[in-house]
C-alpha cells in the first residue's frame, strides 16, 4: 500500500492517491518451456479536490498500469534471442479521469494499450539490439530513484491526475489541465530500432530511431542516452542523461541521478529537463527506508517540482508531495 498527498500549483488543488500494488507475478512457468508469462495489477483510489468540487475514482495507476505479458525464448547457440509481448489491460487510468467528464468507460482497451511487441537480441560481446514496439533510449531517463515510493510519486506528476482542469483565481475552470503544467520530458515507447552497448565500468550508451505507429503521428523520433550504475557495501548510485529530437523541429535534454546509503536507508534523487521551445523543470526528492516493523520495509519520501514555460512563455508551476 502506498499513499501520496500532493499539492499542485498555488490554486488550492490537492490530490490524494492510495495504490495497492500486487507486484509482478509469474502466471505460468515450466522449467523447460520457452514461454515465461508475467503480469500485475496496480489499482488505487484517486480523490481529487480542486477547491470547488471533489470526487473519488477507482483507477488503474498510469505510472505503472496493470498489465500482462510474456517472453518467448528462441533456441540460440550464440547470444540470446527472445520475443516480448506486453499490454496494459485498458482499465480506467489515473491520468484520464477528471471532475468534468468523470471516469468514462470502466474498460477502454484499444491499440494504444499495447506496450511491447519486440524482438530482442542480447550478446555480451556486442550488446543488445531491439526491434519493434518498446522503450526508446530515453525512456526512464528522468526516473533514477531509490526511495521505494516510485509507484505513486515520481517526476511524472501528470500520471496521477493529469486530465483534471485547473481553476483560475476567480474559481472558474480554465482550459489548462494539470498534465499541461508538469512535463518531465522523459522518453516514451514507440515502434523503433534500438541499440544498447554492453556496460563498461557501470556506463552504458543507447540510441534509437522510432515512429508512433499506434497514434496519428507521422513524425520521426531519435534519441540517445547515457546511463551509469554502481553498487558497493555502502552506496548504490544510478544516473541517466538523455537527448531527444523530433526531426528538425524540436529537441530536448533530460537527466536524473539517485543515491542510496544502504546502512541508514537515506536516499535522494534529482531530475531536470529542458527543451528548445523554452520549457524546463527540476525535481528534488529525499527519503528514508527501513525495516522498522515486522511486516516489511517502510519507505517515506518528500519531493518538490518546479516547472517553467510548459503552458506558455513565462508560465510557471510547482508541486510538492509526501509519500
């Protein structure tokens, strides 16, 4: 169970989300079978109050939607070749409900629910080559985090309640949604060709070219990412840096870094991004985790987000959360 209280902007908007995370579970696995099935549910209750109206919704968590999938392992004498299929379940998402139109259909499965449909070849010598629907190189570039609260609080704030409209100073609904004000410029999933180098001293390099075949979008997308990870008896470290461009019309840079002190459970994370259209943000998070009660680990975190220029030139937004 994870619970978050988030205040967005300075217009009296509070969001409370409780998420029950059942975790990844292997549904069927035979020792000699080339198939491995997996899936999880990630449902919750979203209570949204904009200072004038409020409502509660049973939702699927857009930050990590409920899903099913499988890997099929091909016989191979060199390297590792597999096929990965994964789809969300089409349940009502936390980023689609709002106080104006409510929750809509309880089940709305369409082609955009497809998450992965890809062939992956792994080799210790040459690295990884991925072809098909899946993560671009910068997917997760803003996501370095050891807090243990990432199911409900990340720099992707719009995943929680992004479809809701903000109210202006007079209390009237504006045309601006929460998701318009809190971008994190993280990468996405597309139909792409991607290459990942083998890791060298903790460093890895990725590059991808892709298109949005599941949406009405004929643009070409390119990105590159540099990653780093290390672990010792004292610290665990993760860092990402990604650069993306949409043809010759738009470019953006995003990165994140996280550190965990294993003995105390103290941890911190930082993410930031900027695009050539003028919008930028930074996000800070601090937390602590530990086995303080017998049922399992407890994690507590506090984060703060500041964005600039996402709605229009000169606009700004801020948000904080306790989880």
